[in-house]
């Protein structure tokens, strides 16, 4: 009698091989998702929080007036030129009119954003800045 091509042992090895490969694929996928989450979201959020702290220390809001206290902060390379990781800054007054925009936006049109019907004096309070 001829032996079958796919024996019990070959089937068992094939199932184990498929299971181990699936496990490795699943582990690699989960690891990749966590790394991408850190690189794309957490790192970007950290950079934005850092820059927002500096910007908020640069400007002062008094009644309906925005004063620039430390203009040197607005002369960073990421605010002056379109670099690999630029920051585009636009500051609006209480009526929603453009008050200030960073130098790296001079070659672009105004970036229109959705705003509430009425500004509150501290609209940026929606940002959570950890110290």
C-alpha cells in the first residue's frame, strides 16, 4: 500500500508552522501600531504643546488687544521658513480677523479655519498644556 502524500505528521507540522507564523505576524503588527502611534501622534503632540507654551508666553491678551511681548520667539526657523517640520501660526482677533501670521505663510493664502460664532477672550484654553 502506498503512503499518502500528506501524512498526519506533515499536517501537524503545517498547522504548527501556520500558527507560529500567524502569532509572529500578529505580534509584529501590534508592535508596529504602538510605534507608529508614538511617532506620529505622541511626538507631534509633544512638539505642539512645547511650541504652544512658547507662543502663549510670547503674546499677552489684554481686553481686546493682543500684544507681542517677546518677538524673538516668533523668529524661530520653523516659523520663518517651510522646513521639514514647520509650524504655521495665525492669530486672530476677537472678531475673527487675522491679526498675525508667521513668515512661512507669506507665500500662501490665508488658511481658513472653522471658528465659533463668537470668540471668547481665551479661546486657546481648549488646548491642554501639561507643565
